[in-house]
C-alpha cells in the first residue's frame, strides 16, 4: 500500500498501479497546459495508454484520465473539450464514436456498505462504433453504448444502450430509434 495517505484512507491497489496513476496525472497536466497540436495530443495519448493511437483520433484538451493502460481509442473517434475518464476498469471507444464536451466516463465505483465503502470496484465501459454522446453526458461503470446510438445531452447512463437508439434523461431511457437518411 502507498505510504502517501493525505486523506487518511488506504489506497486500494498496488504501489505500481498508484505510480502509474500519478504518471498519468502528470502527463495530463502537461497535455492540458498551453496549446498542443492534434499530433502532439496524440503523442501524449500514446504515452498515457501505452498503445497505438491512430492519426485519425482527435481529443481536444483539457482532457483528464486517471489511468490510460486500459483505455482504447478506435479509428476516427473524437473526444471534445473537458472530458474526464475514470478508467481503471477499462474504456473502449470504438471506431467513429463522438464524445461531446464535459462528458464523464466512470468505470470506478464504491460499495454502498459504509464498512467497505473505501474499497474500489470497477466495470468496463464500451462506447460502440459511431455512437454519439451529447454534451455533459455521464456514463457509469459497466455500461455499453450500442453501435450508432445517440445519448442526449445531460443524460446519466446507468444501463446498456441498445444499438441504433436515442436515449435521454437521468437515468437515460430509450426515446426512439435513430432516424436514418434524414437531412435537415
């Protein structure tokens, strides 16, 4: 366990994991300071994730992530300004997905029981191919957003979203199927 306990609570996880979280926070702080080209941001993301980031990926800082090793960005996906990923449980953003400004993807949560509440639990999040999260959407641990789905701005997603559906609200509920071949 970490000797650095400013809150008085024991950190849940290994010293190696905590060191990588701190490394990721440092890289995010650097990426979010000043202007960086899209190519420079992708280089930061490569270092944060330890994986390949395709040249079609666009992430607009500020962007915050606590752990990148379990995060994957598909081809031609876009993450707008001010997003936060709590990613210890794993986040997979599939090809063509759009994530609006100020979205939060939280793979981490705590048990209800106060006796064990300081334990950290995780479940992965999947943002499906060509899915679109509107501004200020919150996606909770264990949720899969289906292919082509749209999550309306301000929604809180607590359960899986079917493919080709529009969801809205808190908690998000299916509103209707996606309208295809409609141009306004």
